[in-house]
C-alpha cells in the first residue's frame, strides 16, 4: 500500500475481544463474561481505595509533568521491583517502567529478537502474543502448558536463540499454574541448553494466585550464564490500574554489567517509542507500596477471596452438570474445552444469541469470572450446558 512501510501487515486488524465486549455492553439483559478486569459484586470495575485515595492527592503539576526519565521514576522502579521480587532474587537484576505488562512484553521482544527469529508461547494463550509475533515478523512455535515434555521438545526444535514465554501462574485464559517442582524442571532444562535462552515470565495475574506463587522466583538465583530471565509485571490487575498503563520489565542475569547494558538498551527503546510514562501513576503506586501497603494488601486479599468464591461456585456447578473445562488452578478466567474450533464458533454465537457474552480462544471459550458477580455466576454453568 502507498505511503506505508514495505513489509506492512495487510490483514485487517479486528480486535475480537473489544467487539464482543461492546456487544455485551449494549445488551441490558446480557450476562457479560467478557471483560478481563475484576468487577465488584455490585457489577462495577473494582478499584482499590488504598490506591485511588492517594491518586487523588497527586497535584495537577505532578499529573502534568513528564516523568523523571524514559525508563521511569526511580522510586516507582524500586518499589515495583521489591513488590514483585519480594527479596527472593539475590542474583543481579535491573528494571525499567513500562506502559502495562504489554509494554514490558513488547520491550522484551523488541530488544531480544530480530525479524524471522522464533518465539515459543502457549498454544492456548493471550491473543496479543500472536499479534506481536505477526507485527514483528517472528516465527512462532506453541506448546501445551499441561505437558512439560511437549514444551521441552519444542525448545529443542529451535536451532538458534530460544525465546520462551511462560504465563504462569493463572495463565490467561486457562487459569493454569506451574508447580514449584515443574518450574524447577523448566529451569533445569533451560540451564542445560548450550545456547542463548531468553525466558520471559508473564506474571500479569500473579497477585490473584494462591499457595506461595512467588516461590519459583528463587530458582533465578541459580541460572546458567546463557540464560536471561525477563519478568513482565503489570500494574493493571495488581492495582486495578488498567487504563493508567503501568507495568515493569525486570531483567535477571548472572552478569551485572550485562544488566546495565540491557537496561540501557531498554531505556533507548522506551525513549524512541513512548518516550515517557504516566508520572502521577508512578508516584501513586510507589506511594501505595511505601506508605499504604497494609490497607492495599488487605483490599487485595479481599478481592482475591471474592474471585475465589465465584470460581469455586462455578466449578462446583460445572462439575454437577458435567460441563467440561480446562484443568484450572487460579485466576480471572475459566475456559470451556472445545477441541473443534468450528463447533466453538457456532457455540459462541449460540451463547450470544442467548445473551451470554464470552470470548473465543483457541480450542475453547473463555468465561471471565472476574467480571461476573456471584449472583450471576450462580446457575451460569447449567445455562451454558443446557445450550450445548
Ligand atoms: C496474559 C496477559 N499478559 C499481559 C497482559 C497485559 O496487560 P496490561 O498491558 O494491561 O498490563 C494481559 C492483559 O490482559 C494478559 O492477559
């Protein structure tokens, strides 16, 4: 096409999620199980008072100001790194602030991969990995998150640099999480490869996981010199900060001079892409973590408990009516198992025709329990099963 770059991606860009979300919003009788955001029991987007009471205190000048640097405000980077790593990582690390977890994943891909390099990610996963792979001309290999042998075979099938995305705990959309023992096997495998490996851990939903979800971070203290670990953190879910666009990319490697070099590379990318981030947002999150953490963690735990109650009810009722879903640990979503994507398309439409709005994913249909209050969850599994 005229004017634009030669290797333009000409496929029409249709955001399937936002299309269904908008249809759901227009249906007053509909069950909206589309949104990947946590809603309260009153059906409103849940916001943390501990965060937004401080947000209200940032001054117009702070809101209007540019941030300290393209890589973010020092206090925010320190606070978010401590929040994510919780003292578990003693190995060398550094971080930059990013626009959401998406910005962190973008930074990781842009700084580590060239055109035609390969990216490995879960077969049933967040659609944006695919969008980025297409956008950056990458080859893709997908793996089954339930089968470590499949993952290891896929890793072995890459000739040059391995770039692996793991979205655990609370994988979107499956809700799958690796156990500590599985993480150990993955790190042992990556440590044993005799080539460069970048492991990108997408931990967007980690704050809603149960059972010591951060223990696996300790494994990054014993990594091979050929392994670069990148952690993509998102403030969206953790602080209910979806539209404020904040996150962080944390890099871990045995060589401290490499970390300095890498963060410098990320800073240049940040300067040339978004240039600057939400200053008052960074001040607010740093402030929350430093001065309001007790109230924040209390609210976060309440939010977690609210979500767990919905999940438990859905699972109990789905089991009773034998509605099949993918094996699930924790998280915002449950995904109905549908190996055949043609059937999935028909069924997804049938649900919409019956005012139940969900999201299509590869081999399944995602039900966002995060956005459906308990009274709506009650009976939902049976309604879905009856339509099937
Ligand atoms: C798996 C996964 N990773 C990362 C993100 C990034 O979110 P954000 O850019 O809002 O931080 C999302 C958001 O939905 C997600 O589902």
